[in-house]
C-alpha cells in the first residue's frame, strides 16, 4: 500500500483546509485510514481515523473533535480530513496513515503535508 497526501497550506485562524490522501496498491488489505500530526519538538499524535469498510466508525482526538471531519470515498480510494475553525495550535506536519483499526499503530505512512495556521 502506498499513500499520497495533498492539501496542506497556510491559513488564518478560524479558516478551513481539506486534506486528501489517495491510497494505491493492495487497498483491499487496508483496515483503517487516518491522519496523524507532528508539531516541531512534539511527538506524532493521531488526529482522526476511519475504517476502510462501508459504514464503519470514526475516531477523533479530543483536541479536534467537533472541528475536524474525516471521511472516505472508496471509489477513489481516498480519505479526506476537513479541518474547520483552525487554530494556531493545529500547525503541524500532517501524515496520512493506514493500518489496523483504530490506527494506534499504523503500518503504512504517507509523506507529510505542512499545515500552518497564523494568528
């Protein structure tokens, strides 16, 4: 499985961004997809995850619950992270990931995409 992330950028506080992650290869082997983030000097933390199968649950970090929404389009092998009401503390490199649900231990990582939220 390979993961390609898109959609980072610079946005003002209160704004929105949408990240996309396209999976390729043996996508049928994917149990869950999601996003991690890592700010400078901090550990990489899970932001949100979603099961690959239809109708499955989602999981969010407390810090983003209610502001971020994870979704998937299985026809496009793509997972999205809609980020609203962004805060400066959301600034980080965001990584797409795949692995066993609930994605606490990913097996596959995509390249990072920078999200910067200015105050």
